C-alpha cells in the first residue's frame, strides 16, 4: 500500500450493464473489454483482441442518459451503469461487401482504372454519411470514398491512417461498399509506387537470403 492509498482504495465498485441481452455486474472504472475480462467473459462472439485482430471489438452502445445508439470500440469505451451493449455479429459470408477483392498492384497510371474494376460498387456511393457516422475512429470515411472515386488515392489512403479494420463502415453501407478495403487498396497502390526505403529493402533482401530469422 502506498502513502496515498486509503484502507478501502482497492475495493471495486460494481455496476450493472447489459451485454448482448445479458445483465452483468461488472467492475466500474474499466473499459468494457477490461470489465468483461474481469467478469470472466473474454470471448463474446466477434469481440476481443484475444482473438488476435485489433478492431474486432466493435460494439453498438446505448447509454442510459442518451436516446441514440452509438458505434464504438469496446476497448475504448468506459463502462457506465445502465449501458446497453451489443457486439454485432460478423457480416454474413455471402455479403457482397465481403467479396474477396483480389488484385495485383499496378503502376499509378493504371491504379485508378484498377480501382474501378476491383471495386465497381464504390462509384455507387450515395453520400448518406452512414460510414462516417459509424466510424469509432472519427475518420471521414465518406470523404475517403469520394477521393478514391476521383482518383486521389494517396489522399484517400492518408485519411484512413488510424483505421483499425473494425468493418463498422462496411456494415453501415447501403451500397455494399467496403470503404476500409477501398482505403487499403489506396494505401497499397500508393506505397507500391513509392521508392522502397533502403533499410526496408536491405532487410527484405536479407530475409530472402535466409540471413535473418523472425522471433515470435
Ligand atoms: S474506417 Fe471503417 S473499418 Fe476503419 S476504423 Fe472506421 S469504421 Fe472501422
Ligand atoms: S455508407 Fe456507403 S453509400 Fe453511404 S456515404 Fe458511406 S460509402 Fe457512401
């Protein structure tokens, strides 16, 4: 115990929340993910970086003092008494938004045409703002799609620098556009048309020669 601790400073307050329709008593002053871990519920379906993918803890959340439902990430949401949370199931496999967009990266001259060929649905953006409203990282997703459609792939990719691939924008899109994958294409095609940094090139060559091992 430190000098600043009081005798009761380690007693945790419990609050009531609802997760996927289940009432839970959890410790206050934690993020939702931390609170669920402490309660012994680390694996709500489609949740948790314990499954190895950052961005998988997307939630729909309603706080008791507000009428609307927000999209958010469970790891960034503080638990509050009375909050109601749903972990949306992953998109249906047959969803057009999850079609496997396969491509070989090409030169910047061709990348605009390639975007239209690989993501033809992007041109159908109806500017409904749904993706931007849904993004828990505050990215102007709609603007990113607009820039990509205008062939400004570098600028489009830059907008998504903080994207965690939670797919909430994809889930929200009535046109079955997957904005985060459009952005990934934009960033990849921009990167492939830049000179490779010397340190990275040296490292990759050493790996190809078998001179470096990767420790896990
Ligand atoms: S851009 Fe889409 S996938 Fe990326 S963080 Fe925002 S909502 Fe999630
Ligand atoms: S949700 Fe889809 S249609 Fe609406 S603005 Fe975003 S990309 Fe366009």
